[in-house]
């Protein structure tokens, strides 16, 4: 089983490899249904890329969510 520190390290490596900044957002103001299902989000502003996770999320979930988001967005054609 991966520890909290190991999950943080995996996430840091993924972020460095893909050139993304990791952010943590307080999702308390979201609609409860959205808040319950919000796992993560990839966002691009110009040349900067972000992985955004909800505050308080189980750290064990983040590496797999990050991999899925990066795999999906890396396959996108950018204009």
C-alpha cells in the first residue's frame, strides 16, 4: 500500500514530467452533487498547465486521477 508521502512523491514526479502545476482548491462552495464527484481537473491557460484537486481528497486517489487526466489531455490536439 502506498503511503501519503509516496503518493505526494508520485504526484510531484508526474507534474514535473508533464510540466504541470498542482493546485488544491476548496470545493465547499460547489453544489453538493458536484462536490461529491469532483476528483480532479486539468486546465490550460496559455502555455501553463494545471492539475487541480479538491482540498481534503484522499492522497491515494491523486496519482491515478492525475494519470487519467494527463493521458486524456496529452492526446488532445492543441491549436
